[in-house]
């Protein structure tokens, strides 16, 4: 009888104490895991940002300014066409041409890189825009390297404001490309084949960089503002974050964030877009790292269990 009573009491104690113990262990493990995860993410983030993003971290500042001078970043437009709101970013004149201060470009470039890493970390879809001759090719390369979207031939009116029609055109392009791969037009008459080819070429010319775009773009990066004024106005209307490389003849009020630099030479645009792409890639890498660390740590934390047999056999 005594043995039976002891067994009943042990079972009762187990039923009462075990759930509380399990909860305490799970809570403590969860807290320790979260702290460990946050520490790891912070450490890795600082290392990656310091090594990869800041373009003048390893060099002397004078060397960075020299490099910017080589890439013709300091050249502005004529003083006659200079916007009065861009005068604070200029420094000196020569033969009717204004010069952009490289101190301002460096300061604004670092801020821009931080913003791009933040938006890439948040997984916001980005759109590169540059339809002028010096900017069309570097814009496409930067977008392809970062797996973003681009417009480098012509900005069609209503690309952002009239999004429904744009989606229809993108779907049409995808449909035609699939039919062309399957060779479905071979049996149709010659006139039809010629008309379809022309339509595919026209759609590919203007919408090649938007083919894989599924959601509405949340960040627009513009290589120049002269030809893309309609794009800037559409961004303002729709409330999309707009970042532009602004020359002395540009209007800074049309953009949410500007980088004062030369937008006429391809070398200066390449220089800036290279670091933009680098910052976006770092942001994407950090978001992937966060996911991996979450999976690893929380899987380890879920394996923590309390063995009732061991804890009560010793007693």
C-alpha cells in the first residue's frame, strides 16, 4: 500500500512540475538563442559593410578624391543653365563651366550606399532608369548584376501611373516569347509571322528589363534627370522613393535623395553605379544570412527537452 501511495504521489508531482520545468527551459533557451543570433548578425553585418560597402575604407581620402577626378565626377554644366538650388553643391567656375565639390559627392554617396543596403535588406524591388547614351549600358549591367529591373531605351509615359496596362504588356511579351520558343508561328502565313516578329521586337526593345517584374517597384535609381523628368514626376505622384545622380542643371526637388555628380560622362556614371550595385548585393547577402542563422539557431533550440525519467529516478 505504501509503495502504491508513493507511486501515485510521484505521478502527481511529475504532472504538476514537468510542464513548468519545460516552459522555463524553453523560455531560457529561446532568450539565449535570440541574444546569440542578434550578436552574430551584428558582428557579420559590421564586417561585411566595413570591407565591402564603404568605397574609401581601405584607402586614404586623398586617393578617393583623385580617383573621382580621374572619372570626371567633378565636371558640371554651364553656369548659364545651372539651377539656383544646386549652387550649394558647386565649387568654382572655369570658362563658363561650373565644378561640383567632391566633398559633397563623397558625403552624399556614403549616405546613398547605406540607404540602398537598407532597402535591399528589406527586399524592396528596385528599378534602374537611364535612357541617355552614356547611361544606357552601365544601367543595364548594374541591374543585371544585382538581379534588379531596368529601363534603358525609352521611358514610356505611364509606366508607373498606368501600371495595369504595363502588366498586360509584360504578360503579352512573356506569352509571345513562350510561343516563339515552341515554334508555334511556323504553320501560320508569312504576313502574320512578320507582324508577330515586329511586335515582339518592339516589346523587347522597351520592356526587356521589366520582363521578370511581378510586383510594383518601390525604389527607383535614376542615372540622369534630363531625359527622365517624366519618370521623376511619376515617382512623386505615386510616392515611390527616387534616388538620382544630379548634375548642376537638375532640379533636386524632383528627387527624394540626390548624389551631386556629372551625369554626362559614362565614366562617372559607371563609377557611381558600380558602388550602388555593390551596396545592393551586400544588403541581399545580409538578408540571406539572417534567414540561415534563424533556421540554424531555432532548430537547435527546439531540440532542447526535459527527460522526466532521468530527473525523477535519481530521487
